[in-house]
């Protein structure tokens, strides 16, 4: 296998610290050069992961991401600089990584990973590294990896905590370990687990977990060391406590349990509850109002109510004097929400407030709620330029 892989003198010098490792040596480096890794997501986890895989000499590195670089990314996504703001992440990443290591191949997939394209993209790689931040894509990546027989090196982060493991890994005895559906058979209800944009994340945390992912990818490809197969590593940066839990395969896993029921990819947005049936969406449509319209209403001293569904710490940073009712506590304060006048609900960007309105309309029959398009971010951009957008 490794006889066909050759290195230039420049490459040998570059990878010398790997090559002199007794358990790694030139054979491990050859396996890395022949390896093909796909990193799904180039954000907080993907940034350090890509940097270390490129520095280590993985021969082919693919990247999947549809997003562009935003100023708020730079607190943790160390792959990018201010010069990259507004640029597609995969293209900015490719440029940076090519400057770091010109001896390997980078492939930019500037697209969302979906049920329509996942199999075609993933099939060409040996190892998949999941750096995503949402449940639909995590289940999608997992299912595609299981169906295609690919190893899935997983990590996730939230506030001060992170976790990592290796899914769908077949050991030397030919035994395949657990996958994401063994750990999380079903997704949590939408909104129960806030995203990093909603709940925040310590900037250094994705660097730690992304580096752990890179280490696991390198071990999977090279065959050196013991991977996190069947073990979930948990890390708390606030207390610096770590735990490692065992994961076992479930007999009722729909992909590879005793009686598999799922033979292909599904609609993961619907599976995770992010898409409601069309008849339900038509029955409870979310009405909207933009920041200029709201500003006019406030200037006219209109009889309206403004409800802020962000967290208390967000309110302290910036607010438009709405009544604070955090998303997780809205139902406890439902009696405080008027039904006899226009009520504008807002959050940071408009996502949480839309979810709250859907809930209130469906469960409590509200018909007078309006979602503020763009939330505090839009207000700061169009109305109050001095407002902090955190």
C-alpha cells in the first residue's frame, strides 16, 4: 500500500517530527498522504481541525460549507482574518490552507450538505469529520457514513462544554462500533438546546475539541494508537473536568440494529422537527414587521407591546426596552402577553422569536403577534448604529 507513496525532500523535512516517532514513522506519514478526509463545516470546530490536518500532511482534504465569513466568527474561527469577512468560508479556508501546505490537495464544496448531495460528496472520502452545529446535519452525516461504511469523527460544543468520539469505526477484529443514533436515538425538541449563536461559546473551546478531532482523524488513518471508538469524551472548560463514557450499539438502531428499517437518507429537517407540515404552517403563519416600521410605531407612541425573548445577559448588553421573557420561560409568562393590541416579539436575529410566535399561536391561540425581522441585529444596523450587537 505505502510503497507507491513518495515524498520530496521538502516534504520529508516538513514532516520530520512525525517520521522520527517510533510508532508512527514514515509508514504512518505515507498513510496520511494517501488519506482523504472530508470536514463538514468550516466554523469553530472545522477551523482548527482543518489547520492541523493540513499541517499534518493529510493528502486530500475536502470542505463542505455554504456560509460566508462574518465578523462575529473571528472570536473562535481561527482559520479566518478580517480580510476574509464576506467571503465564502470554504474559499477563504482553501486559500489559507494552500498557503500553509502546498503539497496536498484541497477540495472546496461550497454548498449545504443535504439528503440530495450527501452520498455523492461523502463517498469519495475515507474519513468524515463532523464539525456541524445543528441536529439535522449531524443525523444526515451520521446516516450517510453508516450507509457508505465511512468513519465519522464527531465533536460538538456549547458554552463551556464539549464532547468528542469516533462513530462507525471497524476495529482490527472486524467489529463495527456505535454511531450517532446509538448515542442519540432521537433528536431533542426544536429549541430545547440553543445554538452557539443563542447560548454562546467560549472562544478557545472549539480549538480544544477541534484539535481532539484532528488527533482522532490522524489515528484512524494511520492506525496508530487507540481511537475514541465506543467512548464519548466530555470536557468542561470552566472546571477543567473530563469524563469518558462508554457507548454501546443499540439493538433498535434503524440503520444497523437487529432489524434495520432505514435503507437511505430521509428528510432530516422534518425528522428533527424543524419543518412543520404545510397545512400546519398555513394554519399558523408568522406575521412580520421590520425595524423601520417598529421604529415608527414607537415614535408615534402607538399602543403596542414589545416582548424580548432573549436571555437576561443579552438584554443587559443591548435592548429596545421590551419586556424580557426568555424563550425557555415564555409559557410561564403567557398571561403577561396582551391579546388586545399588536405585540412585537423579537430576539437577536429573528429565529427564536419566530419559534416563540409559532408556539403561542398554536398552543394559546394568539392572533396579534408580529416577529421583528432581523431582531436586535437589524435594529443596530438600520436604526441605532451605536448599539452593541455582541
